[in-house]
C-alpha cells in the first residue's frame, strides 16, 4: 500500500524550480522541472548535476501521477550521473528518495545511515531516516530524526510534515493538523502539487476524527488547486462514503483508479461498489484486485494490507489472510502491519497472539477507528469485555470509517451481556 507522507526534495531543488517558472505554465510543477532539467542535460551532457536534477524531477512526477515508471526513468538518470561522478552526494541522496518511493524501506534506512555519516548536518537525510523508520515501525528512531530536522532548521517545511505524521501516529490529531497547516502556509504558491498534497493530508486528519464537512472542503480545495489529483480524489471519496453518498464515491474512485491503476485503489473501488449495492461489479472488482495483488505480494511495493482485509472481511479465507500477513510482518512492524497481522490471527482463532499484536500497535498511541474496532473485537474474543467496550466505544466516538462496525459490535456485545445476566 502506498501512503506517502513526505514531500519532494525541496531543499535541493530550489534552483531547478526557480528556473522552471519560465516554462509553460500549463505543465505541472514536476513537468516544468523535467523540461528545465532536460535542457540542462542537452546543454552539457557531461554535467552530473543536470542528471541529478532530471532524476529529482522524475521522482516528483511519479508522485504527481502515481506512475511508478517515472521511478525507473529517474534511476536511469541517476546511473548517468554516477557514470560521470561516482557516488556524488546529491545523487546518493536522490537514490535514497527513490528507494523510499519504491517502498524499499530497509534499504533506504541503510542508505540514509551512510549518508548521515558523510554529512551529519544534512536536513533531508534526517528526513529519509524519519520516513524509513516510520514505515519499519522504529518510531523512537523516527522521532529522534524528525527532531533533528527541526533542531537544524526550525520550522522547515519537510520537517513539519514528518512531525505531523508522527503526531498522528502518537494520537495527537489536533497537533498533527496544526503542523500540517503550518506546512501549508509555508508552501510557495507555485508548488501546486505540494499544496494539494498537504490539503489532502489535512482532509484525512479531519475525517479521522469525524470532521466530515472540514474534510470535504479541504479535499475540494485540493482538487481545485491540482485538478484530477489522485490523492485528493481518494480523500473526497472517503468523505462521500461517510456521507453515505456511495454512488458519488464510486465515480471518484473510478476516476482515481483510471489515473492511478494500483491494486489498493481497486480494492477501495470494490468496497464502494458493494456499499452502493452494485454487487456484481463489486465482485468482479474484488476478483481482479485479488489477482493483481497476489502478483505483487512478494514485492516491497505491494497491497498486502488490503489483501489481508479482503481475505478476512470479504472472501472469508483466514488462512490465506494469515499467510499474507506473516509475509508482510517479516519485513516491517509499523502499526498498520501489526493491525493486519492481529486481524488475520484473530480470523484464524489465535486470539492471544492477536491481542499481543493489536496491543503493540495501540501502544504507539494511534487513535484510528479501524484499529480500535479490531482491538475491541479481539479483546472480546479473549473474554475481556471491559476492554472490548472501551475500544469499541473509542472507535464509535470518532465517527469515522469503522465507527459503524464498532457500534454494531457494541450492540451485539450488550445483547450478549444482557443474555448472560438473565
């Protein structure tokens, strides 16, 4: 699952972006940067910095479009840079960024550690350490790296976004929103994709605490800033689902899948189709999702979290869910992987181990309605009805994505308790 919480390498691309302003205004920021970098390459094919600039621009285009082929093109540009100037620092820094984009988090962490030894006061290297450690579940290391970013350069934009995500993971959604807003206010007006990305993250944060109206406004603002932006389409679709406007959500998710045909996006489209009552189309989409997801399941950039959810909640095949969850757990221990592993263990009746994993995820501090719902169900399966009520109440109070499931589970739990007292 690709959920990117970091901004492009703004700190090493300033010159390139300044020159890009003179290019065609109809192009996206990344396309402008690509055009400028290509002109630099054409002017001097022996200039390794020009290839670095091209690689950086291509990596930005990958995020704008969610097209991973741009990462391959960026890697090719870096190879030309290294052929001219082996192991040049800026090239190595962009190479680390590409590893993160390809979800090679352990590799990216090792690359960032080596870069940090060479340049211990480089802000963006600490950003890479933050990103990689977050995705691997090394939250203490991630927090230290993010703090170093702020210590080196107070309130710098890349540090603010990373600190915001950590605040969210640690359960401080209000603090995360404040930091994201600070980042948005610091974003240059011409950086439309960056601004739209931050607005999309703010929409996600608002929706996570039940701010449906605010999430809608932020998502629409992001789409006005960057029309057709795949992240913003997804954010608005989630809002429409909370509003029970399922047909509208389907349209938005179809648009997103057409723009970014990734397995995880197809899974969310299938879910929306089912909510809209279009069951035959939903089943067809689920079947296609499973086929696509299995093909990438062993790769770093996969949709294993969604595949576990599919096998547990829709296909009712817990053994397959557990096999996928174990594979992902072998590589990373972030809260969302722990949740998937716990849910698969619960589905296979391994309740004690399931509770250990979901409690480890919640110990980070995250207040996510689906994780809390899962925690409630797992606690109940372990015979701890007090904890089950606590978690299910917390999920339902968030008035977010899994809150309705939590309310249904609470009603069922109350019925079971009432039967037991009669």
